[in-house]
């Protein structure tokens, strides 16, 4: 179930994705929130420099491993504009982060990119649950799909 607090954090993820786009990067953004509702860390995509592992979800996993106890990680929530790719899902699982809430699914993104004529990525998109069995996942959120789709359309230069 998506709460008003979830929507607030997801909207921030979309803002971060827009910031990434403004910086010439792929539009993805993520926020890590404590069990008490405090924003702990946020980031957006930084792959334009050539390091394709600089996804915000991966950065949140790295930050949490360095800065949170296992118990704090397990009760934290990762909010993200797009469902984790397999690399980010694995990082999430390995560091023991809690719930994931995403605005748009990997399947939605793959469909949008195919419609735009964008070649398939080198890593197959998979639902988070296929990479991290038992992961607590909520999404997609229909009211945010349009804004996320528009960011990707703008990034890929479609009319």
C-alpha cells in the first residue's frame, strides 16, 4: 500500500531524476529513508562519466553499508524513480536494506524505451523479487508513471 509519505519521497525521486537529466545523465533518482521517516541519503544517476555502475540505488546501498547498522538497514526504505536493475537489486540484498518503493517498473521502462527505438541494455531487466527473493517491494505508482516516462522521452530525444 502506498502512503502519502511514500508519495512524497517518490516525488523527490522524480525531482532527482530531473536533476540528473539537467546534468546530461539518465533520469533516475533515489532516496534512502530511515524507519523514523528521516531522509538519510539521496542521489541520482551519474553514469554519463562512463562508469555504468553509478546508479543511485547502488550508491544508497554503498552508503548504507558504510553508515548504518544491519538493524538500521533492515528497517530503512529505498524510494526510487525506477525499479532496481539486477545490479542494484543485488547490492540492496547483499547489504540487507529493507523495503523498496518505486514509481515505474522495469517492465514499464523497457516498454517505453522500445517504443522510443532505444536499443536494449546489456543487462536484462528483471523484477527485484527475481534477484532478491523475499524483498518487500511496492510499485509501480500509476500517478507518477507519466512524469517518469516524460523524463526518459526527453533524455532519448524523442519528439
